[in-house]
C-alpha cells in the first residue's frame, strides 16, 4: 500500500492476518462499526473510507475490536482517540487523525473487495503490516509467497555482513561496468542526460 498509510503509534508490533474488507461512504462509519462484531478473531479489518475529514473509529471501537480478537485496523482514512488506542496497544494503520466522527447511515461493502492504499483487497487476502509499510498478498498466492519469503529469510540469516559486503561490491561494480562507467571523473553521455537503468533493491 502507499506510504501515506502509516502506524499511528510507535513502536507498533508487526501484524499479519486475513483481510476482512469494508467500505465506508464519505462522512460515514457504519460498515466498520458493523465489522467489529462480525469479523473472525485474527482478522485485519481493512477500511476503504470515503474521506479524511471524518473519523471512522475511536477508542471504544478499537477496544471492542481488540477484545474480540481482531488483529488490527488498516484504514484508508482517519480515526480519533489516539491516546486511548495507544494505551490499549491496539495496532492501527491509517492516514491520520480527525476529531470529527462520521455518521452511521450508509450501507456499503461488508467483507467484500475494496480499494485501500491504492491496492485491491479481497476477503481472505493476507495483510502484513509493520512500521515499514503494509503488504497485501492475494489469498490464492499465500502459499507461494510464504515459501519464497522463507527461502529469502533463511538466506539472509545465513549471510554474514562480510559476505554481503563482498557480494554487494561485486554487483555494484558490475552494474557500473555494464553502463559504461569510466571512473570517478567520467561517465557516458547518456547517463549525464538522465538515462537510468531498471530498478534494483537499495539493499
């Protein structure tokens, strides 16, 4: 999801769970308030809010969600009662805060596909979130992504900093050579005119 969705208190724990997506109409919070009584324990309630002017949840909603075993809220919108939520230790990722609560009038999506943070989220998709960001894994790819992530984590754990540095230096030097880098005082004209290669991990 885009970087505008962030943890509202820190340090926040890493959370993971199946998505229970809802959509709230602008200025309304009815569907989120319905979701806290219906989402299974362990769920991450994902909210496509209609605006960032009116809050969709406060301290009591977060407290009831936590008591029912909800893992977290991910809100493409805003909440209120941050101090209460932080004191509870209930994880909320959102765009910010507003002192103005919404109404409870409009029916909308409850446990159906929504858009949150620029990403389509469907029921049962895996949501993983921490202080560095939020990732959504389609439900049908959960096993595939878990296997790939486990291999990557094992490789990282087995690599010393010395080994990483040597591999990193070799890779960066190779990329420079492939792009015609001639040394600290020279570079090819296409680089000078803003030509860039494809994306690589920043490390």
